[in-house]
C-alpha cells in the first residue's frame, strides 16, 4: 500500500464502467472505483454516491455495469484522464453487446496504453 498526498491509500479494488441505457444530458457513462462492487452498485441504485447516477435514476434511466478491471484509484484517474475512454472501452458503444439482450459482456481489449502505464 502506498501513501498518497491526499491521505488515501492506493489499495486495490475494482474500477468499473457503467453504461446508461440512454444519455442523461451529455453523459452516457460513469467510471468509478470501489473495494466492494456489489455494495457500490446497490448504493448507486438507491441514489447514494454519484450525482450523475442519482440524477439519471430520478428520470428513469437505468444502467448496467459493462466492464470491470482490477485496479486502484490511480487506474481510475488515468482512465478518466484518457480522452473518450468510456466510449472506447464500452462494449455496448463498440457494438460488442447490448444490455437489452442479456448477452454476456466480453472482457474486451486491453486498456489504452496511455492508461495502463503507471
């Protein structure tokens, strides 16, 4: 575990990508990090946590976790900083699957090389 200047450690967990069933204003995706994905998704569905997912849920927009990676907050930040990351990494947007069909989501391509380097 490495110390960070903001007091948070770089403890491993899961970086996850959520695809909204339809856009909320300009947003179609949410990228997050958690140590407990099931708990975090339950929180999102209850309106806790992300203001984007709370707002989308309030107007009836559902969402689905479409991709996960083992990682930490540093990986989440690198992915956030990489241009158009959600659309590039989202299997739904890439035409690899559809949330409506219930098909298994592939693990897909590796992360962009800029995001994968520490």
